[in-house]
C-alpha cells in the first residue's frame, strides 16, 4: 500500500508542471491494465484475472471524444480438487467520453458510456463453450498529465453482457448476466 501511495505522490508532483494536451482534432492512444489474484484459505482454491485494454480516441473538442477500444480478460479458476476452468473474454466497444477539464488542466476527470460486442470462451475439464453477445457499460476516471502529450490514467470501468452458455446434453441453457467491474491503471499518448 505504501508503494502505491508513493507512486501516486510522484505522479501528482510531476503532473503539476504539465497541462492537458486535449484539444479538438487531437487523437489519443491508450493502454491500461489490471490484475487480481484471489486465494481461498479454506481449500486453497485460486482465481486469477488479468485485463488489458487498448483504445483509440478522437477529440471533437477538448471536452468530448469518441473512440474504439479492445479489451480482453482471462480468468483462471483453480480449485483444490477437480479441473481448472478458464473464461476468456474479448470486447470490441465504441466509447463516448466527456471530460470535465480544459487544455490548461493538470488533472482531468472524465465519464462516459460504451456499447459493442463480447466474444467469450469457457473451458472446464471436458466442457467447452464459446460465442458472442452484445455488451454495454460505463466508465469514469482521472487523467493526470505528466507532459502536454502524455497522461497517467486511473479508470473504473463496468461492462455488462449475457453469454448464452449451453449446459451439458439434456440440460437447460444457462441464462445469466455477467457484470465485469474493474479498476484499470494505464498510460495515454496524445498527437
């Protein structure tokens, strides 16, 4: 926890000398990611999830952008007994984002929505299922400018989708909604 606080202080102290490089006509390339590992002390089962997001945004004004994003996540479930399971998702989403700052801001809060497609693969022992479905969600975050054309980003992102997962032969199709909530940390370059 101390390392995270020290890193945030360093980023904020560097950012106080830089201004936002977001103006109408600018473009942004963004990379963000996260990782989590959950271990159960009861039976030593483990869930590991990794997320990676790549985005391209076009700024119509310094306060509004539209872009596309690909992000993928992979969750591995390792029970103490039984087969490991893996759920892999790939999302292709159209994003619209509003920014609550200006070209002279050092820290720019933002919020927006996203809609698109999710493709998924679930593997567990002999069971294997894949497909695609629509997805939608929202995002909110902060851009902390280290230089005029670079920023560090912290984002809370939630995406909802409903995969059609077939059960084994003779059983009913599983009808569920999945909500993927994640905190992403990343970097952007503006040109």
